[in-house]
C-alpha cells in the first residue's frame, strides 16, 4: 500500500522525523479475505438477597454492585479487587447487617433488595437485563444505591483536606428529595465528605453513564452512585 518507500519511512519515524506531504501516495488495490464466525456462550447470573420491609414492604430499595471483572488479558490477570470486589463485599456486609437487625425485630420500612450483577465490564449487561425484566415493578422501586470501586484512594484526592470522602453521582438527576435525604443521613451518621465533582453534566469522564445505576436511571428510578475513583 505504501509502495517502495516503506524502509525509508521507517527510518524517518525512528529518527523522530516528520512524514510530510512529499511522501503522500494514493493506490487502488483489491483485497480478498475470508473469516470464520464463532460464538462463545457463557452463562452469568445476577445474585439477589431480600430483606422484607414492614409498612412499606411493597416499595423497594435496590443496593447493587457488580461482581464480574476482565479475567485474563494478554497474559495479565485482572483480579478486580477494587473494581468491583470492594463494592460487592460492601453489598454483602450491608445485607448481613440488615438481616441481623431484622432478626432482632428491627426491619426496614421498605423491602431492601441486595443485588450483585454480572456483565458490567461487558457493557452493563446484568443490570440492563434486570431493568428490562424486573421482578419488582420499577414504578415501586424507590431508589437504586450503586457501589463501584470503593477500595482505594483516588490520586486526585491525595492533596485534599481529607481522605474521608466519597464521590456522589446522580443525586439530583431524577429526584429532588434524594440529595436532601442522602446529605441528612450523612450529616447525622457517617460524616463523609461528599465530592460532587463527577456529577457535573460536563464531566468528560461521563461517570454517570458507566456503571449499573445507569440502567435504573434510564427507566426513571432515582439513583445514587457511590464511588472512590479510578483516575
């Protein structure tokens, strides 16, 4: 395609030179190729645990994280301890805490659904499947609290006043009540610093669209996405 000048062009590039217009060329050629198409089918599941509520048990709070990661690529193992083993463990710990409270007679008012999903790294597949095939009406789903990558400190926060923080995303996109509830609970109990940097509509990283909460938000379910950063 390049013609007889390939070796010369390589020498120029290796020497840090510039390929200028004098080397431009136009060729027309015919190419024939064959390919074989194949499909690999892998079964994956969303895993769900439920703690039934009391007087508002027909309303549902979903707490989610994804348990899949990339596996082996080019000889490197991507363990996914942060993305999103950390969020998965958080969901399991919360499920255990709420069940323990329920066993002691302290049930939540709404039913809480703890769901770890698969296929996030492939394109939010697990949460998309659930949002398209919900077993609880999305009209009765009051909120999705999604947790992804809470296992390490973001490099952008190392110069901040405190590392006792979490990025909060999507808090005011659908519900005006949600930020008030979230900040009120935090001020009373957790006292984290809420960083809303990635909630900016002009955020070039587009974090709002990149984890499983997005499939709930697309269906009109209010969401909160908690995230410690990866940048």
